[in-house]
């Protein structure tokens, strides 16, 4: 456990903190907007399934945004 402000963080620890600060907003957004605040599936397997499906939904939404915002670089083939 690391108590903030107690001592200087090393390089590796700084990288972990930086990564955590990048991931936390995604988790909060998933909990608030995508139904991860409550798990309706039973047991530890249900927890894993819920997290996996939530991550899949997040990634699919990300792909959808990418493909709808990208302009096509190649003209579609006419048949």
C-alpha cells in the first residue's frame, strides 16, 4: 500500500500511478453509464462474465466511433 505524500515514488511506481489515473475514468464511466454498478449474474463466474461483456461493449463502441468518424481513404468499388 502506498500512502500519498509519504515519500518519493520511484520510476516504476510513477508509471503505475500514471496508468491507474488513465484507467480510473474509464471504469467510472462504465459503472455510471454502462450498468457495471450492479452485477446481476451469480457468483465469481458471473462477475467475470459481467466484466468481460462490459469491456466488449466498451471496445465495440470505441470501434463504432472510429469507423463512423473516419473518412474513407479509398473509394468504394463500383459493380
